[in-house]
C-alpha cells in the first residue's frame, strides 16, 4: 500500500499489534512441552497475567490424570470465565501488591509441603508475577513491600534493578519457590517480559538460581537514592540471600521460554511483509527513559527519511523491551508507552509517518489502556499543549482527548512493550 492516510495507517498499525499479541498467547505452545503423567501428583503453581490461560492448557492436556491440582494468581479482573476445573484461581493487585496477593501466595506456598520425588510441579510464570506473588521476608510487612514497589516505580529503576531487590526480600522469589518444592521435579514454563529472556529475571526468578547477591541489592538501593530503613535492615539479615545456581534443591528444575518479545516482533514483521511493507526489527530489549527512547527513535526515523539510511522507505521500524519513567514532581495519568509515543511525535513532528506504542498486556501505566497510535496531526487534536502533557506525565489524558487511545482490555499475555513506526 502506498497511499496512506491517518486512518488507514492507524488501522494498519493496530492490525500489527493484534498479530503481535496473538503470537504471544502461550496456550497453544504449552502441550508440546508437557511430559507424561508422573507416578505421583501433578501440582500446578503459577502467577502472572497469562497464568489462567496457561493453566487451562495444562488442565486440558492432563484431563485424564487423576491427581492434578494447583493454584494460580492473576490480576484483579482477569480470573476469566469459565472457571478452571481442578486448579484454583486467585486474583490480586498489580503493579503494587495487596493483601489478596499476600494471602494467595501463602496458600500457594502451603501446597508445596509434603512433595516427594515422584511428584511433578508445573510452574506457570508470566509477566506481572513479581507483584502478584508476594511473600515478604520475616520482619517485613506487606506495607513495606508496597512502599518499596511504589518507590521503585517512581524511581525509573530498570526491571533488572527491581528484580534484584525483589529476589532478596521475598520467600518465593530468587529460586525459593523451586527450593520449597524439592525433591519434586519442577517444570517451569515462562512467558518472558524482560530484556534478554533470562529465567532468573522473569518474575524475579521463583524457580531459578540467582547469581546476584545481597550486596548487589544494597547497591541498587543506594544507586536509586531510596531511603527505606526497614528494607535496608531486611537486606542486612542472613535470610535475605537468595538461592544460588548449583543449589542441590534446584537440581530437578527444567525451564522453557514459551513466548517472548522477539516472537511478538517477528509476528508483526511477517504481517507487515504480507502487506508489502518492509519491516526491520531494531531490538527486543530496548531500555531507558521512555521519553529519551522516543527521541532516539525520532532520530533514527529522521535518518531514514532524509538520508535513506540505514533503510530505504517505505518501511516499518519495530522494537520491544521495557522503558522506564522517572517521576519528578506532580504527575497526571501516564504510562511508559504513551510517554514514548508523545516524545516521539514531538521530536518527529516535521517528518511523514505514524507510530504506535502499547503494552502487550493491554495496560500501560496508570490507565486500563494499552497505548496509543497516530501521527503528528495528533499534536493539534487534543486541544492542549503536548509538551506540557509530556512534562507532567499526563500522556494518557492527552491521547484520550485526541481520540487516539488503543484500548484492548486484558489480553491474557504479557511480553512487554511493542513499538511500531511506519515511514511512508
């Protein structure tokens, strides 16, 4: 297609996002990874935004297995209907944990007691599990974890920094869930939402040894400038050290990446090429401040438009990963994807083209909205100053006024951010 309009370009980019999300749903990928029923029990434990769909696939595969049970934790409002048969579903808060998550995690940990070598534990872990599966170290309260989460979300911490701290302040993360299941066999099926798809980082690695140390976690706390005395005191206790790679309790853990950000980008690229548009994947692990990432992408787009380098037009630029937003001062209704998009449009306002930025779980930051889509015309469509909206972390409000929001509802998966820039 060559004669793009604002409407047709937005429709095309929405189609690509839909294809990316569909390719990231794990249900169809679960069955080939499941072993024959063991002599003992099958215990399904999980957490995350894709946990219910994954659990449903496990139940269907083991429909004739008599000793299957378990529990998964998902976000409030995502328990889904119809209910599962033999696997219980609990709902909790995300991204800041709540009492429901604490109670559900205690219930989940209780199920690990009494497991033997003949039993099989299937751990279903997807994005969001770090907040949904909450079990503070002894001496810490839920309020302490909530304070830490809020501080981390406002600090601009990377996902790796967040998870380093979480692994050392939890009774379930940093390999502790798998250790609690020993001597049973553990099969961990993971939907990755982190740069690099490292199993020890996905959901803070509940089933995987942690190579970072308490000293690393203390360094993160200092680097971010977070004054949290109770957290600092907990990190000084012997119980704060996580389970390390090579620990004998992890000897029977096997893990598989079921879906990843790269898979989503490749699905979108294939859909674009089918429509006659050349697609280039710039990376699935882009991090950094959202607005700076937007400006960086505008610089790449400018090089393409003005120099035909490094790509010729027409083309599509795809990227994934997880940016961050450091909040300094009052903030409106924002999110990292819409902040990226608004910064991109401001920096590329004189260039032809359109862009979409959205979270594959359907929720971006402070709104139940996946993201937004459109071109430079949006900068004049909201009836307010876009630079002011960006400075005030109020991009969701801006795009709502411009009629450019991308609303999907919960998608049942999470492979993090999806960004697409169409240059005609």
